[in-house]
C-alpha cells in the first residue's frame, strides 16, 4: 500500500464525504471505474463541490465553466451515461454520452471523454473544458441556437391559404439618435401610428438608448410613400422583414397578425421563445400560436472567446407546426369585403352557412379599430331582436294575422316608448313586424309574455351560451326583465339586451333551416360537437312569412335585396343626445347564406345596411359561391 500525501488525502476525504464511500468490503482504494461512476453521478446532480474534490489540479473557474455550459444551452436536466472504461497504465478514459433536456425544445446528445490519471496510487479526474464537450478549449463556451420550421398555414374552405408572405417595414426609434422627441412623435403619428404606440416606443428608447424600439409595421409600398416625411427625422429607424399577413385586409381580425414578441408575451410563452422571436399577435395567429409554430429544434455549438463558431456538437430538428383549418370561404369573404369597401363608419358583417353553422365570412371595419366587432362586439340589437320576441309570441299561439295596433307612443310604468322608424297604419302582427312597430310589439308583449319567456327563447337560439369556435367571441346577454318597463325595452331589443353580429347571424340561420346550430369557425373547436336543436315547425313557417314581408313591403323593401331574401331591420338607440345615437342592423338569409350586419351609429337599418347587404348578396351569387 503506497502512502498518500496529506493534500491528496484531504481531497479524497472530501470526495468520500460528499459522494458516498467508494470502499467495498474487499478493497480500501477506489478503482478508476469507481471514480468515474461517482463523478458522473455527481455531475448529474450538479454537485460541483463533490466533482471538484476528485479532480486533479482543478482550475479556479471549474465551477463557473460547468455551470455556464448548462445555463448557456438552457439545460433543464442532464443524464450522463458512461461507456467502456479503458485503463492504460496510470491513465484511463471513458466515453460519456450526455442526454441534455433543453427547456422547450427536447433532448439533444452531446459526446465527451472523461479522462482519469493515477497519482500517488489514487485515481483522479484529469479535467479540462473538453470534459464538458470534446471540441472545447480554455476560453470556449457552449451556445444554443433555437431553430423553427416554417410557420404552418391558416386555411380556409377547400384548403385555400388565408395568409401570405409580403415585404413589410417595421418603423421604429432608437434613443441615442433622437435629437427632438416631439418631432419624432409628430412625424410618426402623422404617418399613422397611434399616440400610445409612439409613447411606448419613446419610453423604451429612453430606457435603452441603443435598442431598436418598434412603433408600427407597414407594407413596403406604404413605407415608400411615408419615407420622405419620416426618414429625415433623427431617431427614426427601419427594419425590412418578410412578414406573414392576412391574404386580404378584411381577414385581419379573424386570421390575425404576427410580429416581434413583447415582454408580456415572452413571459407567458416562456422558453424556448426569446426576445428575438416572432409570434402571433392577434386573431387565430395568437390563439393557435403553439400549434402553428410547432416545436422548435436546436443547434448546440462550441464558440470561441471572440464569438467564432468552433464546432457543432449537437442538433435536434424542429417539429413543423400543424395548419389551422377554418370554415372561411374566400369567395364569400371577398364578396363581403368588396361590399364594405365604401363603408366609412364602424361596421361589421358575419355570413354563415345556414345548413352547418359554419362562419363563411367575417368583416369588421375600419381595420384600425383594433377590435373584432363581428365576433366579439356587444351591441343592443334593436328591432332585429323582434325575431326572438316573435318566436316567443308564436309559441304562445299568436299567428301573423293576430290583431295589433301601432300608436305613436306607449307608456309602461311611467316610461314612454316611441317608434324609431316612424309610425305606419297597421292592423296585424305581420305588418307590425314588417314595419318594425315598437309600440305594437310592446303591446303584444305585455299582453302575452312573461319575463322568463325572453331568457328561455334567447337561450333556445344560443344567445348567452358560451361560444367555443376558436376565437374570443361574445355570447350575448338577455337578462331577465326586472319590471314591466324593462320587459317592454327587452321586447324591442333595447334596455340591457346585447348581442354580436355572430349571435344574430346564427339566429337568422336557425330561422332559415328550422334548426339552431352552434357557430363553427375552426375545425376541432368545442362547438363543432354541439348537436342542433329543432325549432317548432309552426314557428319556422310563421317567421318566414314575417321576414319575407319585411323585404316585400316593410323596412327593407326597395333596398335592392335580391329575390329570395328574408330579413329584419333594426334601429338600436342608446346613450344621450338629440337625436340619440342609433346602431343600424340588418339580419336575414338568402338561400343557405345567413347574415347579420351592424353599422355603429348608422341610423336606421334598412336605408343604411340594406344597399350594402344587397351588394354583398349579388356579388356572392355572381361568384358562384354556395
């Protein structure tokens, strides 16, 4: 037995204390295999002290080199597997396979060699940076590059792509170049950025003067138009990218956009996303970010002190994302967008396939509104809600020929109600509906309906029921009327009643087919499994008669609506002023296309929405779309 020098004895004692005894009943000296096995076990536990204790002449930066190697590649867990140990006199070596789980990526394999040396009769690890990874030398480090497959497509009916790649320019600011912040602010707002966008970017530029702070993104053609006004302003900077955009402008709110990740998004998504990532910002691009992006791959390299790549030591390929299949029909969408081309106010339209409940088109204008009015807007429906009220009345036994009066005003519990679209001489329920007489409906409602009739009937049409179609969508709200005045207001779609165009398009589709179906947009979304509910046959036939009369002689007559159109107009007053602001509605169906349109503060539904819907339906028929 050879004597061991005191220093070596202390080192060995520390190793035995931390890693467990190497000794067996038959031997009091650890073998090379013992040392190698325990070193790998301690490595997997990141027990740097125990590892260092069995290293011959460990460098001062032993711990930092090992910890940095794992941190630099976002290693979550590492398993170290030794191979066949070869002993040659006083040296030994063992191949090591490192199975590294990289956060958000998967497992990569790194190869290295564990070398040992026998000193004073004891085996110790002969450590160098190459123990971490074979090509590493002093001063080198590991680097991780996350790689992504091309983003999967968002598809419409028949597999038509709803996105396209186009050159875009990110207009931004850089703090160290700004000479006069007020000039930068004025120029960017004049170019089309919002005040909030500019303020946020300027605040970021002040905090980080050397960073590029994005303000807003425009198509390359638009940038060339803006360039003379903003390029000369010190502090404005620009980046050209090929950004994925909706195939048509009107798809913006549905398909959504992608763009540079924000700090909040990075916090939510976590690794392997980084500050350089481009992610979904709105619409389906946002809601289905992980599905569209897929799972990233990674390349692990050895990098020298000056940043030069020395060698690639591990690679895992990315997993491509999966496309998102929607029901949007490009021909129907195109017809809706063309019809809306001249609309100047905030407005929205939804068109659905009445036979299936599938959303075929969705348009919200203006594009800069920042909100999906068509699917997620909440508006008082006004007289378009009389389809719901009429359903309840018909179920109570009223027929279109039932007597009805249309006085100029009616007072309920001290509250006076007027006819928003004028007063017409009527004698029956049919023409009260066709002329959209508020006072007639209030009279019929107070005589025949009770508060629960509204919540029950609205629920039958799925108003108020949670929507799961793949995008945030307003489900509608029809609260239980709390008194007679509230009952009267509810009957004409006022008071506390709120709906979206999507809600009313589904109502129209149900009247068309006689079956209430859940709206569907994205294949596989929750509402795709909801069974339809049949409406009573008598309700359907009477509603057809009522809605047909609206187009023949009522509030939607002479508006250009094509033959075979059934409709209901609406004028929903709200707020304060003289006159009161009023949203304009037109809801209906033609063949198997059900639609609902609202124009914010647009006045009466027939004159405002009628010509636009007429154009939409005519374009639709010309295109041959279903």
